[in-house]
C-alpha cells in the first residue's frame, strides 16, 4: 500500500477543506507514492517521536498538530522544527498532520472527549457555513433514475440523518443542434423539445469533483445544462466543539471529579461553581475560548476546553462554569481516535500509538 492510499482515506473522513485558514494539515514531508511499511500516531511530532518511528520501522508519522505552521526558509537544525524535518527526510519518514479538519468533523476530536465523559445526544456546537453546495441539473426523463442514483452514489443528497434526498421538477427543455454537434437526441439544424426533470441535490463542497464526474458519466447529453449554488445553510456535520447531555445529572463537584477520572487529569482550572446540577455540557478540544457564547446559547452548564487566559475566565459571568483541562489533556484521545478511524478500513495494517509523552507542560504537586 502506498502512503497516498491512507492519506486519501483520511481526507475522505476529514477533508482538508475543513481546516481553518491558519492551519497546515496534510502531507508535510514525504513522497505520497512511497510504499507504506507501518504508521506511528502521535499528538505532536517531536524528535523523540521520529526516533521512535525509526526504531519501530514506521515510515509515516501521523500527528494531530502540524510540525510546520509557517514557511521555513532554512534547514540548519537551529530549532526543534528544523531538526524534526531534517531527521525525517534523512530517514525517509513521511510526516502527515490532521489538525483542525479533524477538530471540525462530527465524530472528531471533541466528540471523542464527549464519548469519554459519557455525553449523549451530541451535536456540533458551532456549525460552519458556506460548505454546502446545491447542484441543479436538467435530465431527460429516460435517464432521471440513473443520473440521480449516480449522484447519490457520489455523495450527494445527504442531509443530517437522511440520505438520497432530492427535489425533482417536471418540465421540458428546448435546443437546436448546430453543425459539429453530436446530439444524443435530435437532428442538426432542427429544434427539439424534450420532456426533462430538474434534479436538485445538496452536497458538501469537498465532494464537488466526485459529484461532477458522476453527473457527466451518467448524463446522456453532449452539453449538460446545470449550475452549482453555494448555500448559506449551516453544515450540521462540520464545525467547532460539541454540545451534549449527561445521561444522569450530577452535582458540580461530582462532575469535576468525573472529568478528572475519565480524562486522566492532574488538575482542572475552573470558574466559580454555581450550586446547580450539571446536565448539559459543551466541549471543545484544544483552545476553545472562542466558543463560549455558543456554549452559553446552547444552555450548557459546563464548558470543557483548554488554554484559557486569566482575564478570559471572567467572561463566564456566572452563566456557566468554564473548566480548563489543559491543551494536551483535552486532545490526548485523538491518538486513540485516529487508530480507530484507520483500523475501520485497514484492519490488518500495522498502526502504532507513540509511547512518548509529548506534553511540554509538567505539573509539580
């Protein structure tokens, strides 16, 4: 198996188009056509992780955090980023990052935390917009079923927990083939009137190429009348953080103990407790302070995230309890998540989780 086969699969699960503008997910180092031996998964890509990959014979490291965020102008080994890149290249180890695109899918990083702490009826906390497109295509009646099925097969027509969704309007189209045309219906120089159906389907922007290939391969016309519209609708399956419910409400201190136990935490920084039961919880792996307003609007009693600064804690304003678990701690189960994702498709392939603790923050107690 080549590296590209695995990375293509990962990008079907978490398309690169879902990453934030500042991010740098994808294949950072290596030849995608290289034969893949085995994979090492890590939250961060450090020198010790590369050494571990060398020792274990892994020629691909998949990390959550990209080792490169900005352009590099020199490779002198002056800092750990350059040393990691140099060592990876010298040892023919590819480096792949799957960061905010994995954060932004339902079933991603935040969902994994929600699973660990027992949240039910979860949903994306802040849904993204401008990621859905609508295809409108005009099809002769004889080919409506085959075109529609081809579009469904390519990924069109999924809305929430429903698939094969389409809207179909009957009508007729007119056209006149000119010299040089090769019409499947009609004759050169004669206007034709054909009973047609207008098919409308919604699909994610990341699947646009597949949808167009399916349309062109299944449609009988030489020239196809269609248009694609960008929708303002929120995408229910893509966005930041999650919101969910505890199956059994807890007292606030009990919930803090629950968090500490389920997430293997040393310490939790939090705002003042409000003396209320905890039943609804918002979660964001990593730095999630930008979602506080969404957490409040969703009716959350607790907001579990990381990287809060001193003054930002005041923004809770006793409307919610903010619980800062630490950045590494909030994303530690991403390694387990990636292992599960890969093994769903490649069950017999060697995929290892690093034994290196890459958390740069230590606690003294």
